[in-house]
């Protein structure tokens, strides 16, 4: 959930601050997309691996 939140915050910062240097905006966008994609993927992976453990 933290990665997903970080991705949303980075997207908001990228869109709301028009004065960002041109060299900083694309890397922030790439990082925010990566966070938004990896957050749910890690949550699904964690849920899938915890189902197979004994005692649950």
C-alpha cells in the first residue's frame, strides 16, 4: 500500500508543479508509474504466498 500511495503522490506532484525542470518530470513520471504497478503486484504476490502456509 505504501508503494501505491507513493506513486499517487509523485503523480500529483508532477502534475501540480508546472515549474519543475524538464529533466525532472519524466523520471518522476516513470517512478510513479512503477510504484503504482508494483504496489498492487506485491500485494497480490503476498496474498498468493500466504494462502499456502499451514495454519492459516
